[in-house]
C-alpha cells in the first residue's frame, strides 16, 4: 500500500505534546454546514460546538472544500475550505478527501488532528452511476513514543448493496495494515439495518457503542435519534465513555447527532 505524503503543512502546525496515551475522538456529519432540510447556514455555530468537545481527532463527513455560489448567498460563508475553518487554531493538522465534484464545487470527508498527520490517502469507493463516496485514510503520529495510529473517515452509500461493496473495499484496506497497528474507523455508515458490525468483525474491528451498550448508537435524525447510522470502530485500542451528543446545541446543528469516545493505547 502506498500512501502519499500530505502537502500544505508547516513545522509551525505540528502540535507539541509530551506523551499521548489517551485522547478523544469525535465524528460528525456536518451536512455541509446547514441545519436539517438546509433551512439555515450554521457552520460558525457548529465550529463553536466542535471546539467545546476538545476532541483530539475529529472525523468529518459532508464537508465542503469549495463552492462557487454559496459565498454570494451567505454573508458568513468562510473564505477558506470548511474543514480548514472548522480546524481553526485548535487542530493544526488536517486532511481532506474530495468525494463529490460538481459544477459549483465539491465536498467530501476530512480529518482534523492535534497530532501530526504523516500521510493520507483518499480511497474512492463510489459505485458507478450513483452517489460519490470515499474512505479518507490518515496515519497519525502520536507524540512521545512516535506510535502511529491509522484513522479512516467513512461515508458509505444509501443502498445496502453499495454499502456491502464499500465495506469489502474497507476490509481490503484493513488487510493491508500490520495486524498489531492501532486503527480507528469512524463516520456515517448509513447502516440502518445494522449489518456492518458482522461484516467488519473478522477484521478485528469492535464498534465502541455495541461493545458498551449492546448496539450501535442512535444518531439520526439529530432532534430525535431513531436510526443507528453512525459508527466508531477500533482495533488494538481501548475505548471508554462513548457518548451521543444529541442535546442542544447539537440537535439543531446537523441532521446527524455526533458521537464521541475516549481512546487509550
């Protein structure tokens, strides 16, 4: 497996932390910075909410890289890509995987990190003729012992047959990693039928909410979560305190409720 080195990062962006044995992970579908049904642009409020969690690594889905017309319609549209706006000064390292490209712009997955992202790769798992999807694979270097953690941000398709094909590609990527490598896989799996856990278990992945509560978390719709669409999986890592962020302000900032968990090496 060949993963290209990231570009655009400077020495000043590297976070200096003595040792990181425990850290917090957050995953959130940003809905391109809009409330449910696209009624209001709320990316600045979403940024403040994300900052309040103080997560060390943030997995983002449906985040804009560019858009030609939105800056003309919304006065508070950022002058930079949405993932960079969300990273602000708290997450000096970030990577973007562009999945969907259209005449007005593009969107995809992103990872924000307080730890160094030493390389990243965006795996296209789109099914021809249908929605564009991707797996953003980042390799994080934790300070102290320079241990590497693989972080894969996921956004899968709406059809089960498509998700099965995309999960197969995810399993192939996982099979290329060393068996003892720490791995976090998080994001929007659209897995309302709860089939992913069984398909990923042979790869050694454990879903953190299923491990603690018997089932994945209810995360959709955000104002009254009923469906278990989002996931956080780990391999060769300990996970504790999984949380669904379903209260205000989160319930009014996206159509998905974010998930968080504490990770320990």
